[in-house]
């Protein structure tokens, strides 16, 4: 594109990113923060407003409020209705949806039960049907900008699912399949990568120098965010932290190896350790972490011992990750949250004592996004690709 047009494109994204990170502000403040002239800001903001991406609103002032030198009493803000971004999490027996507006508000969500071994085509059809429903209810008003999809498996940077053993998928061009059905840009990501990104993207105040994310549930997915960006590896399939070898032997993992962290800290491990003679259907397995945590809180020694054992394995894995990445924050998400909640302090203390002496201890906490973490994360990736200034490539 021509230099002048490209400069406008970059500066418009800078404005949108600034409003997302800092909230509404006057034009004069935008000009100061972005080192642009007031006339340039006015021109850019007017153009964004004509595209329904920003709006003017009455400035809300409180203690220590700034004094406007531009247009008194008027702030520029993201227009929530200016665009919508759908996140879809494909899991075992379900597809979970989260619809975000331009201001990152969750305006619609739903969980649909599907066949346990759903095919890629059936999963895409479920997403397409959900989008049709949104349009029918005028929930997105023709402004669905893009869709993010997550799966619990190896995904290349181009949206190609390399291996998804838990669903029996292999070598699936999921992005192409979905874009043909949805007619909007589609981004496909590993579920833990998406959840980690959503955690950071929805919390602008969170330091992003180095964050490690683990999603513990049916498996154990991982992600590293370094300087605000996902660490993907050469082809996008990196950060498989669940396959750290923490023992020389153990239960056979989905990757075909033994001794992987995943096999000691997931729901299957909880099932094996806590009253293994009981049978569990899909819903029973989903509820097991809460059941065990509640039993331990009532004084059940078996449940308490199981939780301690699982925490011990997790400490081994986290210690290795901290020694490698030196993260400031470790976020733990996924269905195992109820089991981890009462052990966070003990895990943090043990990891701090086991890492290389002199290395700073990371903060360890639970994900804030709950069961929507993967779907919201997928939607934030779609939002980020569409509007964040950091995605601009010089020469594009």
C-alpha cells in the first residue's frame, strides 16, 4: 500500500490499541500519547468514527482527573458495537462459544454437547450453525469480523491441525475448512495457547515480560508468553509443557511416551488415584475435581492425600519451567482449578524453594476466565489479529 495510506493504517491501529489498553480519553490526550498533532488525531478519529469503531462519550471525572486541553468534557472510546469476534473451543464432546464485542465484553456464550468423537466437518458445521443463529437474532448485526477456534492438540501457525489424538484427528486443514463454511477470517490455535493469550489480553495491567500458563483438565496444555507474544516455536507447535518427562516411567501418555507431566496431573490421574473402582461418565469426570476438593474440605483423608500427590507432581514440572523461563507469573487454568485452589500457597512455596537459588519466585495464581477461558482466548486472538498495532508487518 502507498506510504500515506500505510501510515494512516498504522496510526489508526495505534489509536485502537491505546484505547483498549488505557480506556477512553480526550483527543488531546491521544495526540500526546501517540506523538501526533491534534489535527492528525482529529482526522484519524473522524475516520474511525465513520467506520463505527470509536465513539464520543461524556468524560467521567473523579479525584485526580485529567484536565482536558482539547475538546472539554468529551472522551474518545472504543465502540463496543463496532465489531464482534467469536471464539469456539472444540473439546471432547462439546463446543463452547464466547462472543466478544470490540471493547472485549462477553455478549453471548453457550456450550453445546456433541458426539465424543466429533469429526472436523461436524465441528465446523456446529460453529457455522451458531453463527447463523447469531445473525438471525441480530446479535452481531452483520459485523462479525473474524472467528478464533481452539483445539486440544498440535496446531501449526497456518491453522493446520497436525495431531489431535484425543479426538482422533490428524493432518486436518481446519482453518481452510472453517473459512469455507464461515466466509470470515478464521484463526486456529491450540487451546492452552488461546487461554493464555486471553488471560493476558483481557488484563492490560498484567506484566507480560514472561508468563507461563498451564491448562489442566483432560490433558495438560501449556503456553509461554514472552514480552506480550506467544512463544510458538519454528512451526507454531511449541510449548507442549504437558509432555515434560518428570518420571522415567508411568502411565502411557497420548503422545506414546511414559513419564509425561500430563499423565500425573490431569483428570484421568485424579480418577486413578481417588476411588478408582467407581465408573464415571463424561459428566462425572467433569465434576470429579470439584467432588474431590469438596471431600478434602470435609476432612476426607483420601481426597486430601490425592490432592497432595497431584500437587507434588505439578511442583516438579513447574520447577523445571521456572528454571528455564524465569517467569514473573504462572497461571493455572482448566477444569482442575477446584483441586488446585487450596494448594496454591503450598505449590508456590515448594517451587520457590526448589528453583535455582537467587532466581526470583514467580507469582502463581488461577486463571480469571473460568470455563470460558479457551473460547474467550480464541476470540481475543481474532480481535488481536484484526486491530492490534503489534500485528502490522512492514511492507504489507
